[in-house]
């Protein structure tokens, strides 16, 4: 059975922390493919997010970092709000026989009960959780307790062993806006693209 990981995010910009956790996701779950899913342009117009075109282009560049990486514009081409539930349905149709895994940060997992059709979602996709140092399931709201216990037992919820890098896209954008260099946090291809396109500069 083909095992495919789905990794959604704004990727504004995609950085070495994303690459590191995507690799861990593939390694620890023996995935054949990890599909990066850059979010579309915000449907509420007041966002300062970098355009989807640039974020997709940067994400495409990091595909060279690992043969198991792929990128999809699935969340970019849909109109209006995009929900994980709908994205998963698209991939279930595309890969009917595959085992699908969705990568979440611990902060997102703790909000899972607020997501659209979350109880159906967790029956259709397995969940892998990447945690920062000191984060644990102990803070999970009671709405999730029953599912977490069951999912850990049946293997449909996995906590990755690899900790997340302490680097954020926000910190990178702030560093670049202040005229600094963020090269240590970025794949060289992405750093070059940001320079050429003059992204994040004030």
C-alpha cells in the first residue's frame, strides 16, 4: 500500500525547519511521498501574506532537497476558504488505495476539535504530530481525549520523534524586512529566489 504524507502551510517563506520536519515525517512513517500544499491567497483581502505564486515557486525549489518531496497547488486553485477536510477528499480520490497521513504541529492538533467535520476527517486520514520542545498531549482539550486515546492505540495518530526546529517564517520575514540575512535558515535556492524577487524587503 502506497503511503503518502500531506503537509499544508502558508510557507511564507518555506525554510529549513519545514524541510527537516518533512524528512522526519517521511523517515519515521516510511512514506513514499510528502506533498507540500501551499495555502492559496487569503480570501479576506486585508492579509499581508506573500502572493501564492511566489510561495508556490519557493516551495517548488525545495523539492530538489529530497526525492520523496512533491508540491501541489490543490489548496491554491480553490475559491474561498479551503478546509483540510476537502483537501483530504481530493487526495482520497486521486490515490484511492493509498494510506494518507496529515502532518500537524502540536498547536494545530490542540485545536482539531474546532475544524470542519473533524470527526469524519480523522477517520479518513491518519495524523502525524510534530511538537516543539516541551509541547505534549497533556494540554489537549477534553473534546479530543476519547479520540486521542483510541487513535494512539490503533496507530492512526503518531507523534514524531524529531523535534521541530526553533525557526519561524515570521522571524525570517522580520529579519529580511530589517535588511538582515536569513540564509542560515533557508535552502540556498529559496534564499536566491527571495533576493532576485526582492521579497520581504521594506
